[in-house]
C-alpha cells in the first residue's frame, strides 16, 4: 500500500499516515518495496506464532494487575517481547476520567518506555548490541551510549523508570517478571506525570516491584491441569 492509499482507506491525514509508517518500520513490521509502497515483513509471522504463548502469562497475572489498579488507581500492564517489539499481553485501567489506554496487543519499540526497557535490558549482550547498532544508524552514537548506560543500570537495579518516552506527559515504572533466572515479561504501572508527587512515584515503584515478584512466584509454581 502507498501512503496515499493508507490515508484514504483508514480516514487519516497523510502526515498521520507517515507517522504510523515510521513507527511500524521502527518495529520491523513493514518495509518499503519501492515506488513509495509498503508491505508487511516476515516479522508478522513470528508475531502471530508467539501471540498464543503470551496468553497464559496475561491470564495468570490478571489478578495481580487488577489488584494493583485498585490499590494505585493507575493503569497497569504486562509486556512481553516478541522479536524487536514489546507487546501488551494484559492491561487494566482505573475507572476515572483521565486514564491511559494500553489495550492487549498494543506494540511498542524496545528502547522506549519503562516496561520495554526492562525487556531490552534482559536481552543477551550480543543480541542487544545488534539492536542498538541498528538504532545508532538513525539516532547517532551519543544516543546509543546513553541508552547502553541506562540498560546496564536497569539490569543491576531490576527496575526501570520512564518519563514521556511513549506518550507525552506519561510517567511509568516497571519491573521484570522472572522465571528460573530468565526475564519472561515486564510489569508496568503508568500514570499522568503532572499528578504524581515524588512520594507517589516511590509508592508506585514499590508496588510494581512487589507485583512483579508475585507474578514471578506464581509462574514458578507448576500449574495443575484438570
């Protein structure tokens, strides 16, 4: 499809179509085929094949997600890595006027947002280098070095914090869900930054770390099948 056909078919402006295309290319989900046209990449097949395996952790973690929403009155989500993307496999949000919507299936790049960075930080170093090398071609080496330093800190402290990295005005905290020493997902809490005091941010960080440990423990217990 061309940018013009995307704009027409989905009822969006051409600049909006270009923004979506830019994001999808960043996630390696589409590629340019020449003459201004774009098509899906083989990454879509991997996305589909892994999607079913993501359902179990989403279902298993939902009681914790729902409880945290009740306790924090903020949006809570579970993210898993699929290829070079972070995908939301479970989410819940409070019943209030100003909320953040991360629906199941929502895709994000691995280098933006607290939850995504938790997943990227857990990636094997060589694979991480390849991902960052691709980004540095467009974003520059200085940006890459800063991200490498941040990922190293996330690995050591076992949590991540982000501000306005995915959406303007959104503050998020995240912690890894670990099974047998391997990070299999990330639990994240996101809220509107302007209404979060330093004390409140500390509370959210504590909650997300406790919740991630709880889900990790739940996943480590063999599930009995009737």
